[in-house]
């Protein structure tokens, strides 16, 4: 199927009632979508698609030129998000990706390094509003990570070099934070708004802040309760 014809067919399916889409996507494109999934007015262009039970995808989302898209059970994708490029986007179970986020990988990059364009978002994680997640190289958010507030950006490339980025389990990233290629955050930590993370911070359970960001102190007991809280009321015990 030519690129233009494929996009036309995907657009036509996007306009149909949500209950029809799992079957039609399977017959026309070979996508594996659970019958209980509900997909709104969204373009879903990927080489392979696997969408689990009770997933909801809202209106105005664009999935373009993705190699493989996997969305785990009970995940909710809101409105006006863009998912573009890369070999694979793997979104776990009970994840919330709310609105106006850009999860993108450069299509046909020309780096001097060897990138691995793979985005993994762990079970129970949350990406709120207007964030930019670049996965030109590998980007991994652990379980129950929250990229909170607005307008944070996580970068895996500069002009011609790439390096992976990782956020540990149960870490909260505040508004307008930046993560540079090759940076990493530890588990169970809080990153203050406006921080710029340019390297690897190792100590779990830390308050992190500054430009460049550094470990400021261990979290207090009341702060640890915040990062350990469930991100959703329906989150199962194994997440």
C-alpha cells in the first residue's frame, strides 16, 4: 500500500465509531487491538500495533511513522498528543498520557553515534501536559514515574550525538525541567521545577534541584509518602 493511500485509509477508519475500529484495524492493517479498547478521532500509523484491554485513546492524537507501538491494559491517552518516529514505543499498563505531549524521535537521523530509538514508559506512569520526550536514542521512564506540571523536556540527542536517558521508578519530575543526553535520575526521588539534569544522579530517595541539578538532601518521611503514593486509584498491587 502506498504511503498516501495508507494515510487515506487510516484517516477514514479514524472517522468511524470507536466500537468498529479494533476489528477494522485488524482486517486492514494487521493491528492487534483488544475488542474493549476505545479509540477516538486519532491517526494510528505504525508498522505493528498491539493495544491491550480497556485502553482508551482520545481525540486529536497523531501516531506517525512508528515502527512498533505497544500499549498495555487500562492505559489512557488523552487528547492532542503526538507520537512520531522511532523503532518502538512501549507504553505499559495503567499509564496516563494526558494532553498536548510530544513523544518523538528524529526520522532518519545522521548521528556519529549508534542510536537505539526506543521509548519505554513503565506501568502506572503519568505524563501530564505539554511535555517533550525525545527518544532519538533510548528513553526509559520506570514504573510510577510522574512527569508533572508542564513543559519539561527530556533529550537524547544534540547536533550529531545521542545518548540514552533514564528516570528511575517512582520519581517525580516537576514543571519545566530539562534532561540532557546521557542523564539519569534515581528511584523514589523528586526533581524541583526548573532543574537541568546534565549527568547521572545515583542516590535513591533524593530531593534534586538546581542548574546543573544535584542531590540537595535525602527526602523527608512526608516527601517519601508522596513519591510512594499510587498514581491511580485503580492501580493493581503488582504495580
